[in-house]
């Protein structure tokens, strides 16, 4: 194993430039007190905010893993629980991974977790995924057998898409973005959050459910694969699944003919609503509304 480095983006005269690394690293034996404090601040804030907003599967899984605000969790301790439950393991990384390396990890039930946590001055926003985003946001749902299978299937699909070409990867990336990162789920109690990019963000947790601004559209695989997204602002559109089984079933077909169809169709701007979209209302009150068509 290599000594861990903190690999972040570069800001140039052309704007944000992501920096990729392939190194697999050990988690440090301990973290500075400021890092534990940052984890605790973020953990307590988000857990309080997510009650009644995140799906039960997420909250229950996080509890089952033994995460607390007291300290940054140890990867090896979480791995004992994950392996016994769904066969997944966490691997430490320095930052963003190239696409093929990321897909290969998922295809083999390994989830890459950035070893370092954001600085106190980045508490509300950081451009790339850090330890809090990865551990708090992504890892709990790997305890759910159906979602765990979906993530493996996505990784295998990514390896295949990498051999097809850029357009296929773009379509598949949009699927990850609108499900794993920014997905909503319709439950008996109303709309709930499951996407890691939402559950790890105070602002987006509130905005995704309570604002009138974004669209909330029923899950449609090809619609998602055609829909553009922004990385520098809250989402203009969220897609709503009815169950994790729906996600798993969506990965069953061979995507190759889907990619071929999509090549002949224009991309859809992130904020567009189309005539055949199933749109969900924001909702109010403790239950956050039945999904409901409008």
C-alpha cells in the first residue's frame, strides 16, 4: 500500500479541473482531532435533518453499521459488517478514480472511499467526494441486498460500456447521477431521499423535497440516460423510483441496443418536463406528501 495523499481538483484559468488517481491506500491509524470534529458536526446535522426525509432503508442501515458522531468510522470495522451482510468491502482511495477503475471496483463488490475528510472551511460544500460523502452518503445502502446487487450490476455495465465508447459512458454516467447520487424514492409515507449526493448535503436535502423549483419525475431508464445534469448547483430534476427492485430490474436488459437508440436522439436539458413525464408534487407536512401525479 502507498502512503495516502490528499488529491483534490485544481482551479485553473479555465476553471475546475478534476484530478484522478488510481492508488489504493490504507486508512490512517488515526485522524487529527479537527477531522473527527468535522465528521461529528456533519454527522449530527445530517442525521437530525434526515429523519422523515431519508428512506427508512438508509437510516436503518446506518444504525446497523454502528456509525456514530463520536469518531470517523474505521474501514476495517465497517467491512466486517458489510462482508457478513452483502459481501461488499470498502477500499481506501486518494480521490477521484478514472472511470474504468471505478467500474471495476463496483463490479467486484468493492466500494472506493476517499480516506480524507473536508476541511472546516469546506463544511457546507466541497467540489469532489470526500470521506463524509462516501461513508455517510454511499456506504449505508450497500447493506441493502437489492441495492447492493444494483451497484454490482452497474459496475459490470460500466466495464462493458467502457469498451463501447464515449456516448455509452455518458448515458451510463447519467444513470448513476440520477439514481445513486441524486435519487428519490416514493414510499407509503411520501417522497424520501436515498441518493448519496442528497443525504450528505444539508442544502440539497431540504431543496430536493421542499422546494417548488425542481422537477420530480418518475423513473424511466431511457429518459434518465438522455437527461443532462449540472455539477455546480442544486439539481433541476430528480427522478423518483418506486422501489430498489425497480432499479435492479432496470439493469437486467442488455444496454447495447439502448445506447444505439439514444445515439439518434437529442439530449434533454436538465430542467425540461416532457408531456409523457410522470411528475410528483413537492408535498407538505410531516409525511412530505403522497407522490401523486399532477
